[in-house]
C-alpha cells in the first residue's frame, strides 16, 4: 500500500521539478545567467513550496516503507 502511495506522490513531484527547471539550464554554470539571486513571487513561489511539501511527503512515505518492510 505504501509503495502505491509513493508511486502516486512521485508523479506530481516529477512534474513540479520539471516545471521549475523550465528556463533554468546549464547556461548559469557557464556565466550566461546574470542574476544570481532573485526572489520568488506568485506562481513560482507556490510551485516551489508545493515541490517542497511533495518531496517531504515522498521522503516520509519512503522511510515508512523501509521501516514496515523491515518488520
């Protein structure tokens, strides 16, 4: 059951990460990105917080899965 929950959580986590990575490539590594720090506002901030929440839930379910498999 926990494995199914983990798979279900993985889908929105993948989508959220890919949406954040849109527009951010390797150009920042090679000096193409001029602004190093900028604040997140609006939808970008909401997506950022959503990604963190889903990642924490995914990690928690993964830990619970390992704990209950060991028992």
